[in-house]
């Protein structure tokens, strides 16, 4: 695919960032009801700051942080009609639905050297201009590294410091567009290990993850939309991507999870699915917010890095 990981509260056990996953025995609500009072206090720290209980508006809403990886892709963001690459405008769809999203960008696309590559499918603007448009329309831009290199491969070739510098280079490239340093880092393909995650966190980033060793409310929900684009779609979820995402959310709801971090990519097929999915999720009572707003509501102690 093409991109994530997560920071851990200092009062919680260090998560297992490796490839082997430990199943969580309880949903977050079961955890709150079934474990001893001291551990309940640990969980409730995810729903409210240490001295600031969550307000009714925080807990009453069902929240979705809609996020996109691997951009900016102007031909998807602005839309185009080029044969083989035709796409509705993702930004216009979000505007119509009143949704503010979070874009995890590959920062190499924002450099002048990327203009030629970005304009191969011509939407009339460069990748950097597309990111500027995202920001103007009120969306959040976060860090998906500069070069999108596989962390394990890069570590073997160049060492860990190279990876850390690549992440910081991405932030330095994004900050002039947004005016703020990115708070969140999603590793390519969610592939990371504990020591590296801790070193990234030490630089002030919140690392996004799918790991089962963090509370479910903080895990990325992978749409697997990247399996549904291109020549080989044999792994595209069946009967459809739309049904798969709704089914995944329904399964989480049955576990008492009414807050979701949804991960999509800037792909034409994803825009088409979202044109149906966003209204349906609204009908089910969800409110769409940026990732920062989501974290402020469900995990204020973790919002914006350490």
C-alpha cells in the first residue's frame, strides 16, 4: 500500500510495534467496565485530560477523522477527465459534504523538482499548489515522510538517523505551507519497530498505528482502498470497497467503538466510494473532524505529540 503508527501515554505499557501482534482482550468500553478501578482510570485518561473531564459534546458525538495518504495528487484533488485517469474532485466532494480531512503527504512532491512528475496528469496545478489549496480549504496536512522509503530497508542501507532526518525534512517542507510543524507521522505501510517509534516520538511526533497494543480508539482503520485501483484488483475487498468499510465500522461499533480514524488514499476509485460513504456515515450519526480535533476529543493527553 502506501503508508502509519502511534504514541503511547507514559502511563500505559509500551506498545508492540513489531510485525507480531498481541490481540486486545477487551473493547475499550468493556475495558472500562470490567477491569479494576485503577486501570479504569488509565483508560479514562484517553477520553479526558488529567484535570479536565470531557464535556458532554465530546462524548456524545460519534467521530470520524477522515485521512488520506500518499498525496498530494492534483489530478485527484482537483479532478480531471484524462482517459485512464479520470477522477471527480476530492476537494470539491469534501466541500459539498462540509468535511474537513487530514492529508498525510509525501513531502518530496512539494519540492520544485517534482513539478514535472506532478503535471504528467495535468490538473492545471503542481503538487505544492494542491497542498496549498488543501490548506486554504481548511484541511490538515501531516507527515508521511519525505521520500516514502521503507523504514526497514532505509535503516539497513543508511541507518536510523537517516530515517529521522527524512521525517524532519518532510516537516520543514510542509511547515511553510501550513505555518505549523506537523504533529502526526504515519510511517509508510505502518511498518516500524519500538525503538524507532520511541525516537520519533521524542522529536515531538504522534506516530499513527494499526497495532493492537494501543487502545482501539487510537488505531488507524485501513480502508484497503489501494487494493481497488490499478491493473491487479484481485485483493480488492468483496463485494465492494464501500461494503467492506461499512462492515469494518459496524464490527467496531459492536465492540463499543464509536470513534474511527479512517485511512484512504488519493485515488479516483476512493473519491467515488466516498461520495456514497460520507452521506451514509453521516446518516448513522457520525461527525467528521480533522485528526487534531479527533485527538483533542478522544485522547487530549496525546494530541499534538509529546
